[in-house]
């Protein structure tokens, strides 16, 4: 069965190709009966219909026009230009079908030539010429009138074969009949290079998205993957890059415009410099008659999966003297984890994302309670907070009301709800781990990290894996861990975080914390202790204050600081002694050394990372259980950690910071 199905499918496909070819030839016959002007007007009528009947391509054209002209033109102009583009596009496509059935002399009468002296000058200097061709107006004109721009030299073009073999064969026959040498793009560029070095003229389309093999260069101040092939060939053949454009010049008439050769302002010409300058010149060509360019092509296509551009072979290039601040922003929305500790563990990943491309503007979305945390990070450009009781549609409206057209969103949460919120907001690229039921909503699923022998992956590394999968550079992230710097000779201050919002199973008994403070203060009477905790733990702070008494200098800040205040206070600490809490992760993120006591949770997964942190735990057979309350009621994993152990760890840390 499997062997017979394949030939059958191939036969059906061949029949389908032939039917399309037959339809095309029938359309050509109908157009042959009509004057060019009538074909042109018919195309405009069909283009108007197509504009209203094709919402997908209409929206794409408007989206691209906003990228190119949104800073300088109003929405009315964009709508009008998109409509004019559909009219021009269909008119010129139909005229392109009509032209091969006309004599070359008839076609030449309908073309006005401008700036051709640039070609004559290059030929007089004996330079090979590589014409930069764009999808402007009726670009088929260039294949019909080579006599207007090659002047006795052998014309050639690099082409992408059509999938339809019948149409492809027809195209090749017609090009060769007009004297063109054709080079299949799939055969490489040895043939075109030889043709250039022998003094021929070569045409290459240069205004399309170049995929993973392009140079990321500004085009209308928006980074776009741009083919370096034209610049590379001209550079190696010591030829000139000559822009050649076609514009509408009335019903059934066109204007061919040859511009000055592309020259980079660099002292020594490079492929990258020529490519970026080529983009600038193409932009000038488009601006001359905006409605004529191919706006229904996704020129600024978002690469998948690596839209953070660090890993691309050819990288990013700017024209000489270009100010990257001019770039239109690549808007990235990152969904923060909901818990303070998890958010802090995501900091390295967010830093890597921000460094992933120079045009990136990073917005973080998360609970309102984390606003001050994220706004304290220099990599974050804006924060969108949500209330716990806010509904799905309300969140989506909140995102839309920012007025920002987000290009992509990365979810550092695993819930279906958070994904649905972003999906309802209309963000085109949603990235994250597969999660529970949200795989149908994600447009880019991050594969789980490969399992290796040894301990499980830390949460920080899981977040970094997401950033790396999107193209960010994550190597060496741990070499730039923050270090808290205190002024020399300042007061010695140690923080205490005796609470834990998660539950009793993560709390070391308070009398043990009091014992540690008393023991350490004997040898260091100058120490001031500072108590930190959540508003709901205020009573706990008062109790701990009574336990140590006035003989141990301390300040009770439990429940008395906002998040920004907590950050400010932690920066004044030499050390933090803490349970496994969000405050522990915040201190680690600020570069404050910690002595952390773990019980029901696993430090391999969520412990502070870096040599400046000490983790103390007493492993029992049932740990880690990750429960809020001990099912056995005696909390051996916590109570078997002694004050002497913790005090010794504190003394060791103090000796290292002395």
C-alpha cells in the first residue's frame, strides 16, 4: 500500500500543476485580446476588489506600511496607500502576463528611461554591473527590454525555480529567447560570479526577507534580514551595485530609473557596509512611489525560533555613522513568575533576553505586588501589573490599552490562564514550555532541557534555557552575578528573615534565630540586626524582637517596608540569615551573601546560586517533600539544624568579608 500511494500522489500533483498551467495560458489568451491600457484598468478594478476581499493580506500590507511610515504618516494615508498598492499590484501582474505576447519594440515604446548615464559611466570604466532589482511596479518589464540597460553585454539573472514545472519551463524558455543567461539559485553562485568577472550584467532581487542567512540591517529603521549575496558578488568581482527600479508612469506605461552606484562610506569597502548601504538605497527607491512596492510580502518577518539575534552567523550590521537609537523597537513582553523568589531567579534570563538584540524594548507583565521589583531592574523598560481578581478579558484589554504592538511574548509561567491572557491580547508569537493545556495557544514551544545524570535543573537554568532557545547568549551568565558593595568602614549589619509565606514547613524555629543572634553578637557587639518579613508576619517580628531583647541591637522592619524599601534595606546588609523565602532570592539577586536554612524544599532546584551563599540543611528520608505543613508534625528536617551550625556559618561569612 505504501509503495503505490507515493506514485499516485505524484501523479495527482502533476495533474494539479498542469491544470494551473492551463488556466494561466487561458488567462494569457484573454489578455492578448485586450489593449495594454484596458488590462491596466482591469487590474485596478480587481485590485480594489482584492483589497476588500482579502483581510489577511490587507492587514499585512497595512502592518508593513506602519513599520515603514508609521512615524511620519497618519492612519488615513496608510489605508489609502495600502488600497493603491493592491490596485497597482494587480494591474502590474496582469500587464506582466500581457508583455511577453508583445514585441520588444512595442514594450520599449511604453518605457521611459531615467538616469541611464550611470550605466554608461560604469561600462566606460570596464566595470562588471550587478543591478539591484526590487519588487516595484511591473518588474517583469526588466526581463522584456534588456536592450535598454545592458547595451551589448550579456544579460543574466539569478532565479528561484517555480514549484510548478510547466510554468517554470515556460518562464525559462521566454527568458532565454530574450537572450538571458539564467542561473538557478539552488546551484550556488559560482556561475554568476564567473559571469560577472567576464564583464556581464547580472540582475538580483534584493528586497526580500533573507531568512537565517541574511545580515540583520536597518530597513526603514527596523532590523530586517537582508541578503548579502549582491554585495559579496560585486565586492569579489570588483563590480558596481547599480539600483534599477520600475515605477508606474500612467496607464500601461512605466518609468525605468537607474540610480548612482551603491558605495559605502567606509574607508575600505566591506560586504556588510555595502549591504547596509544597499538597504538605504532600496528605501529611497520605495519612498519615490510607496504604493508600487510589494507590501504584501513580510519583509520584517520574525525568525523562528531565534528571534533574539545573537546566534546568527552574519549578525547585525549598521551603516557607518548610524545611531542605533533610531531603530524602531522590537517589543518583547515577558510574563513574570508570580512569586517573588521565582521572579528573582528569572533575572539572569531577562538580562540575556535584553542583550539579545539592540532594538529590544522589554516589558514585563506580572502581579502588581512585583512592580517595584521589576522596575528596579535596568533591563526592564516598562511594567504592566495585574490584580489577582482581574479576569481574562480585562487583562487582555489592559495589554492592548498600552498602545504597544508587541512582536512576541515569552511566558516564564506554565499556566494555561497566563497564556490565554496573552493570546486574547493578540500577540502574534507566544513562547513557552508546553505546560498543561496551553500547547494549542503557543506558537513556539520550548523543548524541555535534555535530562542528564546528576541533580535536577535549577529554576534559574530552566529560565535561561528559554532565553537560549529564543537566540539569546547565556554562556557565562554566572560570571556576572551581582556583588553588593558596601562602603568601607560602614556599620556591620546582618539581616534576619525568620518567616516564610509558603508555610510552616519552610520555617526554622524562631528561638533558633534568636540563639544565633545572641551567639554571634558575643564576638561582634557592633553588629546591628535587621528583621525582614511580609506584612502578614508582623506579629512574628514582634515576637522575635522580644526574644532577643534590648541587649542585642536590632531593628524590626517586618511588614514595615514596601518592596522598594526592602530592596533598599537589603543593600545595607553585609549578610542575610534566612529561610527559603522570596527575600532570600531577592538578596541573592542584589549580591548580598546569604546563609539559608532549607527543610521541605530542595536547594538544588531553588537555592541561591554562587560561592557567596551557604545552604544549611539536615537531610531526612522524606525530604524534600515540598509540603506547606509537615505530615508527621515534627519537622525533623528543620529542627535538627542547630543554632551552632548556623552561627558557625555566619562567623565564616563574616571572616570572608572582613
